């Protein structure tokens, strides 16, 4: 890519406005919401453990008070979180900032990509603007969290873009980028990234490039590199932690595909309905029409190939997650990124057509598009500003902050959490590793001593404690209580 004079003077104002819009959707008050239960807290604790001890954590019972829950997720994206923990300390921003920055990198990569491939950088702006107004994507578990589904979606999109470019040009640079982004996806979400392969295979077949691709020794070198690194890493973890592969295969991968794991039993068309709801409305309904653009005879070859390639990848990915026995909402993350890219692609022929229409018609159409986009953007920003704890486990962070500000003398207490406790454990590490002298413990049973100070955020735990102990309420907030045990009843 030619980065010299990347943005002309007339475009700099647009770029500043674009970055401002991105900021409020992606970065503003990124640390506002507490660490979410289960997945975000799992990734957060894994990063915290690596930050503190410099090693892979294979079971969450390394943190006192947590249950036996094995970790078989691969750590590529976690390394970025560890880096930011080193810089900012243990807090929500350090956990979530890598996800946000990976998305911003993807947006600007696509900007340059659209300029170089289609001479239509403005469509790259559309990609970014669509991405931040897909309600399901700018939400917990995705873009504004420490979960790794959003980075995984970005890696898959970038790998697909690079592969399509490679098939057309046979350039080593594009194959190298495909290799790097594929490895990033593979070492983040494991073999789930293999769902990219059927769509790319169909693309190669439809463009009659299968034989030329198979004859290219560089393609095989790249493939063996990806497979070799992955197999080597899995073998290393199995050697270090016996049983790693069995749990990974039967719980994380094949087990989820062939049977329902956890409460994620849903019908085959679940994802279609999920995306057609407000999670991706109205963009989801545009995708079939844009896919048909690839078959127009007057379509330019590059646009046609890109729509065809990403469209086939999207259809295949949606098909395979739909027939999986375990269906979790966050498996659709790549669909959001593929969809945003397809809409950006479709905007090129659409606006070329629009430019030929009457001025009044152009104003009406663009005005309507802006109103729809602005309403979606307003909804996204409002959700970000009004973020608050949802589950009892997620309230500990906010309550602990209130205690530290209003009752700073209480630096030693015990968190009582009978659920998983991942969010509570994260905040315990945050306060204990600080310089304020906190000594906070976490326990799962309801056996207390006289004069012991405990923190509870669960109604059931509080009611059980109320039946067996006399106590003094030091501070109460919603379902959370800081109690001093007086005596047993």
C-alpha cells in the first residue's frame, strides 16, 4: 500500500469527523460497565493470571474461591490484554481496549483496501459506519468487551480479504497476510475458524482458480505453516497439561457441534431470526440483494469477486453454525463483520447508479439513509452511556468502588459468591494488587466468624446468612450488602 499522501487536505476534515463518530461508539466510557459474568470475566482472569505470573492458566481454581473450570482457549488475543494490563494496571479499560483497537485497525485497513482495490475509499468509511451501528455488534460480549469474539470476527474478515486478493493476483504479500490473519483467528477461537474454508473453497471453484492455486507451492507452504504452528501448540499444551486436548475437543469444539453444551439448545433457524431482529436490522435484509450484484454482467471483476467471495463465506459460515447443536448468540460475530464489508461493497455500484439520477432524488435517498443511520447510532451511544450491572455477580465492582470511596477504612473483607464468581474475582485482584493496602478474599461457603466483615451481592446468599447470623449492615446498595458478623443465631 502507498501510504504517502494517504489523505488529501480536503479529506482530513472528513477523517476527523469519522474518528469522532468512531470514538463515541467504540471508546467513550469503555470502562463504564462492570466486567460481565462468565466469558468476559474468564478472559479477564486468564489475562490477569498471565500478567501476574507470566504463565498460561489451565484451570480457574488457580484463583482462590473459584470452582474447578478448565481453560482450553488459545491465548493469541490475550497477549494484547496482558500488554495493556502492564501499562494501565488491572482494570476494565486494559481488558477492553485491545478489542476496540483491533476493530479500529480493521476499519483503517479496510479504508486503504478500498482505496487500493476499488479506488473508492469512501466505501471504506461506510464499512466503519455500518460496523458501529450494528446493534448486536456494539454490545456486551462483542466490540465493547474483553471477550474475543469481535477480534476473531476481524481476523476472519481480514483473512478472507487477503485470500481473495491472493487468488486474483497470486502475490506473496497477500498470501502472507492471509497466513497471519488465519493464525490470529485460529489461535484465538481454535478450529472454529475452519468454518471459513468451505466458503473460500467455493469461491476458488466458482472463479476457476482451484488448479492454479493448488499448483502454487507458496499456498502449500502457507497451509503447512498454519497447520504446523497450530498442531505444535496443541501438542505443547497437551504435554504440559495432560487432558488438554480431550477437554478442548469434546467441550470447546466437536462436542459443541454434535451436542448441546450448557443452555444453548435452539432451533435451526435461530440465527436467521436473531440477525433479522434488531441485532442487525436493517442491514441483514440488504445482504441477499448485494450478493446478487456479483452476478450482474456489467459488474467490474474486482467488485464481483469480492462480493462473491465474502458472500459465499458468509452463507457457509451461517449454514454451519445453524446446524450446530450448540447455538450461542455470540457465534454470529463474523456475520456482523462480513455483512458490514458486503454493504460497503454494495455501496459502490449503488452510488454509481445514484449519481446518474436527478439531484432531488439523490438528496431524498441520502437524507433517508442518514436518518436511519443516525437513529441507529443514537441508540448505540445511548446504550453505551447507560451501561450498568445486569447480574448480581456483576455488581461487585461498582459496590467495591462505593465502599472504597465512602468507607475507605474497610480494606479487609470477604466476598461471598456462590455462583461462578469470575467478575468478583477480577475486582478482588484489582484492589489487592493496587497500592491502597486492600486484603480482600473470596469464598463460596456461608460459614463466618464473629467480627468478620463480608460482602454479599446475591439475594439468596443474604437471606441464608440472615437466618443463621446476627449482623450489622455497614453499607447497602441494590442487592449488595457490606455486613459485619456479630454472632451466630
